[in-house]
C-alpha cells in the first residue's frame, strides 16, 4: 500500500510539472500553470517528479479547470509516470492502438513477430509501446528472453503455477550453489598444485543464467538501427530504475529471486548506453541501482562478464569510463564540493570495478605461487603501550581493508599476468585531475565506512595520484613517530631523537650504514619510519633531501658492485639478479631491502636495475617460468623451445631432472629438481613439470636465503603502508626507480626562476638550447647534478619543480646546485660557449657536499 501511495504521489508531481494544476494564477514554482514556467520534456519531468517526492514538496490544490482530475473515470486522459500497481508503464502513454496487452514478457520470436507486423503497416508504435511496457517493468524484464520457453506463463493460472515452481527451483538453486562453492574450493586447492607454465587457466566454470544473452544481442542489433525504437529503450530505462532502486534498497529481491539479475544483464547488452542521451540521465540512475546489488549478485555478474569477448568487455568499460568523464567535465569540484560526494561518479566507479575484475578473471590468472608471509609474533605483554594510549596503534591497525568483491571472487590484481584489456585503459585522467587526494586519503584511512574513497578502486587512479596518497601516508607516519618520541621523552625523562639520523663515512659507507640500521631494526624497527637525515662525516651539507639521495646512490653502487658478489649482472639485459652462491651474510641483503623501503618512504628515486620478478616477489608472488623471460632470457628461450619441440624429446634432448650450475670458484654443482632426478629423463609427458620446477629453482629456491632477508628489510619499512593494495609491481618499480623517459621540454615548462632571471633572459635561452643539445648521457648527468638522481619522478619531468637562480655576474666559477631543493645556481656567463663548457665540467666532475 505504501508503494502504491508513493507511485500515486509521484504521478501527481509529474502531471503538475507537465500539465499544471489548471489555475492560471498559480504561484508554485514547480507547477506548469505558473506564469513563466519553462516547459519540461517527459524525461526531465520524470526525474524532477522523483526529486520533489523525495523532499516532500507541496502539491497544488486541483483547480476545477484541471485537465487531470484525480479519479478513475479520467484515467485514460491522465499520463502515468511509473505505471500501474505492478510497476509497468501503462499504455496511456501511447495512442490507443493495437498494443499487444496479452504480452507480459518478450522473446526473440515475439519481438520479430511484432516487428514484422509493424513493418507491414509502416507503423512502429505497437512495438514501441510493448518495449516501453516490458523494459520499464522489473517483472517483465526478469521473465523476458529466457532460455527455457516453458518458463513463460501466459495466463494468470499459469503464472501462479510458475511462481510455485520458481520457489522450488530457488531451493534447488541454493543447493547447487553450495555444491558449486565446495567444488570451487576444491578446484582452487588443486589449481595451486599446478604451474607447469607458471599460470593457471581460469578456474571458474561457466556461469549459468536463465537469460539467453545471444538472443538479447540479436534483438538489440535488429532494433537499435531504428531511432524511434531506440528512444523507447531510453525512456523505459528512466522509468525502470526508480522501481529497481526501491526493490534493492528495501526488499531482498535477489535472494528471493536470483533471476532478478537478468535486468542488469539485459540492459548492459544495449550497445547505445555510451551515447550522450543515456549518459545524461538514464545511466547515472542505472549505475546507482547496480551499485546496490548484494555482494553475491555483484560477484556472479562479474564472473558472467569475464566470459564475454574482449569487445564486449571493452564496450562496457568504455561506457562507464565515458559516464565518469562526462560527469566530471560537466561539473566543477573544489575542496567544499568534492568529487567523492558526487553519487553519479561514485556509482559509475563501483560499476567499473565489476568490469575491472571481469577483465582480470578473463585474462591469464596465476592464483597460486604465493610467497609465504612471515607473521610477526604477537606481543606477550598485557600492558598498554604509549601508542595504544594515544590511539596510534588503532590507526595503524585500521589501515586499508581487503576489498569485499576481491575476497568474494578469490582473485587479486597481482594474480593476473595479462588482463584482457591493459590496466592503463581503466585509468580515468579527468577524474585524477579533480580528485582532492588529501581528503580522499582521509576517507580511505579513517572514514571509509561513511565516505567513499577512490583509493578503494585504485585501478582508476594513475601512478602519480596514488604516489601522492602514499606520500600522505608516509608523512603522517613520520609525524606520528615524531609525536610518540616527544611524549616518550617527557614520560621517561630521556632525550630521544625524533628523526632517523645516520652519520656515515664516505669511504666506509656500507659498514657504517649496516651497523646503524641493523641496531635500529633489532632494537626498535618503528624508528625506520621516522624522517631520514643523513650526514657525511667531515662534510658540511645539511640534509634537506639531497644528502639522502647521494647516500642511497653510494650504498647501491657499493652493494651492486660485481666484485662483492652479492648480485650477478647480465650484460644483455642490463639487469642484476641475486647471486645464489653468494657468501655475504643475510644482513647485507636486509640492508638493501631497508634502503629500497626507505627510498619509497622518503620519496627518493634510486638507480636500481632489477627484473620485474623481484617486484612481483616483493608484493607476494613467487617467480615462475614466465618470469624468466626478462630475468634469464637465454634459459627462458631454451625452455620455450623444449615445450614447443615436436620431435622425440627424450631421445633428441637427453635431459634429466638434474641440473648443474657453477659456484663462486667456477666449480660445477648439481641439483635434483626431483628425488633421483638424474635417473628421470625428460620426455613429452613430463616436460611441463620440468619447466615448472626449473623456473621455481632458479627464481625461488636457489635464492631463498638471500631474498627472504631482502624482503624482510623492505617490509620493515613498508609493512604498514598501503603499498600492496594500491600499486601493481610495475608501479612499485616506477616508485623506486622513477621513469627512464626524460622529457626536458616538459621540465623547461615547469622550471621557475629566481634572483633576477626569467624565461626571456638571454642566459636562460642559451641555457635551454645548450641542455636540449646534450646527448642522453649528458642529460642524465645534468639531472643527477641538479636533483641528485638521473631519473624522472612518477609522472615525468613535468612533475619536477626545478629552480634556476642567478649566482652573480660573469665569472670563471662553475655552476653549483642545491639538490635538496632541485635548485641550480647559474652565474650570468657572457657567452653561450662559456656556459656550455662550464656546465659540462660541473656535471662531469661533481661529487660531495659543501656550504657556500
């Protein structure tokens, strides 16, 4: 009764907006009878009527001259907004012609039958009325385009019988679902044992739905070419969404009838959803409805879409992307009006998440091969720590959560080696441009229950935006540790250092850094999350960022020196890999991990050359045969040829499950991939197993000791950060190493000038002409000299704020720099040749810090 009353009120609002109350002197601003009222089309009036109903706007009293008296006798002359009590659009919206009232659902055959009649009479209004009635009714759509024709009741008696059968089938469906879940768990366990090629097939079986999707696609293809019929789909969707939203908000419709999902399956097959007409009104309402589906329904829809072709998944992705872009560029956002509060953008992003996970499930998955996580033992003390008393412990533990949909589907972004659509295509740049990252970070870290954070959908953010979120997290952790230290000092009466200070000798940098960091990691690892300050003994440089950059660089140069033997270097790939027979202790590898973590934590870029498998392993995935492609390309090619070989593998190859390597002294050592491997020949039947075991040995087992120590050091610094949930391995590499693409024109655009210089000065013009004329190596040296690193930050050189300041008149002195502030001090040289000669000498021979 409440629902019928609501529909009646909304209908009255609609009539008032379109027909008026009949009083020519009406002063109601929401009445068409008011003088100066701007006429509304039916679509706009429908939306406005819903809004007026929600805020309980006053209705006009009915004037005697009104054209729509509120009684049953005038029902034929009154336009209906939301339809009859069954939620269907009434036929009063259309002229009283042949309307096929006996049609309560649609099949492909019925559509073609009506279409044939309309084509014969050259009048499509009957088909338009049927589409409007069925596609605006949740019940009609649920029953339409079923695979089993016997499920379509025509009479009332048949419909009652059908309803009883449906209830029985629902029980059967639940039993089948439980059985399928058990089978899925068993198949997941068995899938983790696979891995001959390092990836598993999509373990999800076909998702069964009652709607005939191919029939729906054929119907859309046939009808959408007619503009009049196409508009019927648009109008029907506008009428459909309010009822569906009410059903999903207040009624448990999906659990009562799982076929309710058919509505979303059928609507999403419409290939015109990306058109401006849909994006303006219908799609925002529809996305809001879809986002209200319960988690099992969202998961089922995602699994279904994962079985679609790349073209269909791309079309859906582009539809939601265009809706986000259209809404963002059509509105203005600021710190008071956040994009996070725009329901249309939020709903579209949530729907895009379904397509993103469908894209993962449909790609090359590797849900096994996970690195064993080292769990920290719980504290045995029952006393409250100062962090707990201050609430800091709660803040750290709250942190980022596992996405419910990700958990329901049992797949992570990290599990997908190659998605159907590249990850980059899911990034929405206009959204990134208007996102207030400081506010979004607060919602993500503290207020995620009541506020939506786009960091919960990191696939839509670019690496630059996500790195800003990580920056806020790191800075807050630093200030928190500083605050804790200050309070400890007050409580304990001891003068503690609020910063992580390292004093090292330039010629003993590894020993000094190792001893200091090892002591910190053993005594209080939380100190690693303090702000880093480095001091070189005997030098006057004050660390505002530049000294730390050089410290990192010198440590890495020393540790990656091939003479030390910690890492091997591949001349063909220019990459380093852990040296299996290395004699260095684990502390050295832990130090490297700490240095990488500190670089991320302190926003420094390092000159590190690791293959991608290292970052995958840091994020929690073991290396597989496929990862050998960039880390050990020669071995990879040999194994690939073994898999592709069509001859007699055993006779021609003469390989066993025993492999051989050389140690540090050049002596051969053997390793059995299986027990008694030297006696097991590799043949066509077991070659996949051989390849899998070989890749596992090279990338995991042979370097297990070294890598565990390395990862332990890395996690000491990053364990409490949102690094894992925000970034993919490729983006972690970008965070640590920066971009290798150097666009100096972008740097020129963003450079600022000081001390009397500006972009139009002769010396500045000569300077940029000189820099642009440099070769690649000299450009990297210049960047190293000015900023402390030869890499571009995340987002490119355009994100680097460099300052060129005047440092006196013409002189023989060399240019100098403050790497802490990315500042170049440039004397005003008389000639361009002198400028080039002085600059090249400065960037070639610069090393060390001093006070000017």
